[in-house]
């Protein structure tokens, strides 16, 4: 039976087991689609990735990203976690930017001290959300529609809907009804009050998936939120978002606009390293 090097890492937290876990299979070129999907289903993590040799010119490596039920063209925390694992194995890692190949195309990454960051991919769908859908989302969140300050499509692969509430406290108080939200990917964001919430972050984020669960820390959502919030003048060009608080996590997502790029980053810690036999 073939064996593969394997790591499980924690993304978007300086404290192991307080971010979002990711399983990474290294040197997976000989695995077929069915084997990858079966292993991702078995790990039962939100995503499992497989590192392969690049096909595109200029790419350092290729990654395939699977949920327990499907393959994704792009996802944020799997991008950072996969880059972290690839760097741990690379004999000659580049000094500057790293280029990841995935089904969404080429994604640029950079190192900033202990953090890794990816350049947010362009939004493929943006703009205001239809009022009828906003009403349904408000009902699913258990809040009056008037509490929603703004709602915007922020699709960058996953079809996230960004919903802005007045405060961090409002975001943390939400108890979603997934039977009402069914079929929608909803990301909440609300401002920190420095007096009551502290100053280590400026926004609180929560992510409610299509499949009826809350994601601990979400790179693709934070990338879309950053483009929306910075573009509309709601957020400064550099800020930190907290996510996972309700789930007992301590996710921190660092956002920086540099030129035309918005970089979304965080720390990654290796929690498990070993050999996988399939």
C-alpha cells in the first residue's frame, strides 16, 4: 500500500488548536480523484489538501482542495496551510513570493515574519444583495432586518454574502437558524469597541456555511470582506479581524492593502506530522 508524508496544521492562530485545522497530504501525484475525495471525507475536516507538482509555468507547487463532499477551486485557510507545509518540505524555497497553482488559477503568497499571506483573488460577483434575500438572511440570523447596516455579494470562488452589523457584540449574539439560511454562505462582520472589546483586533467575523455549521476561521470570506470593507471606506487599509470566538477559537486574520493588492494572512502551526498509508 502506498505511503505519503502527512501533516495536520492549524491556520490563523498563534496558539495551536485555536485556529482552523487543515490536513495536508504531500507528494500526492499518484492519487486519483476518488482517493482524494475519500480521504477528505474520512478526515471530516472542513478541508483537506493534496500537494502535487506544478503544471503551470511560474508555479512553485499545485494544490487540490477537498471538503468531505466536493473539490473547491480556491479556499483561504487551505492556501496558507498548504504553503506552510510546502515550505517545510522545499529544498530550494524562493526568497520572494511563492506561487500556488490551484483550480482557480495562480495565487501569490508572501512571508511576513511568522505570518504567511495570500493576495486576495478578484471578486467574481459583487454588489448589493436583493432585498428579499436580505430579509431571509435576517430571519435566519434571528435579528431585525433594520439591524443589517449593509449586505454585499463577495464571491471569490465560494459565493459568500457579506453582512455588516453595528458591533462585535451584535455579531457574537447571533444564533443562526440553518433551516432558514439553507443554501446561503453568510459572513458576518461587526466593529470592535476598543473600550469594551480591546484593541488586538478591529472587526469580529463569523462564517455560516451552506452545510449548516460555523467555520472557525475563513480565509476566502475574510478576503472578500476586506475587498468590500476597504473599497467602501468602512475599514482602514490595514486591520486585524478576529474569528472563531463563539467556537472557543482565537483566530486572527491580518489584512494589508499594498498597492493594488489586498493581502490576507495569519500564522500557521504544525500540530501533527507523520506518514499516511492509503
